C-alpha cells in the first residue's frame, strides 16, 4: 500500500541564518492533541508537493510563504509518519501575514532552533525531523 504524502514546513525567522523555528500544537486527533508538529498537510492528487505546502500554510496559518531547501529524509517520500503516511519537509519563511492557528492547531510558538527537540513535546514521528532540521540549519552556516 503506497504511503499518503504529507508536506510540512520548518518555518524559520530567516532562511539564510535561521535562529527561530515556528511550531504548531495539534488539537486533533486525540492521540496527538497537545503535541507539537511542523505545520503542513496532505498533498492533493496531481498537486506538486511544494504547491501543496504553500497552500496548506495559507489555509492553516493565514500566511504567504516562500520555501527554502528541502530537509531530505531517509526514504524517497521523506520521513515515515504514524500509519501509512510520509512527510517531506522544507525550510520556509513568512512573506506576508501573521501566523495564526486557523485549522488543526490551538497554539503557535517561536522557539530557538538550537535545542528545539527538547523545547516542546513533539509528536514522536516529528522528533527525528526536528533534529534533522536543526542539523541542516547548522551545516548551512558552518
């Protein structure tokens, strides 16, 4: 059975020299309510992943965004999630709008990129992605 493609954004304060990461707290489903994740969502049939992510960020957070580089995962579809799903993740920046928890989230929080994995109670499948995002940001500037 093919994996359902999900896309997520590591929204940072600056694509060139990121210091802060925007995390979103889930409201549902019940097993993930109160846990933190990367904003994003499902890719519609025939939709490019990058197009889907920009659309999802507009729908979920009310922002216009620009995507940066992809944070490559261990499988072709990115990172394995719970159930039959995988997520590809890109760095992103906010171009217009102020991020608000419009869908699926009740709180957004900017956190320091360094130490991000221990700063919040992340959805377990997102933890290795948080570490990869942190490592990718550091390697860009070393």
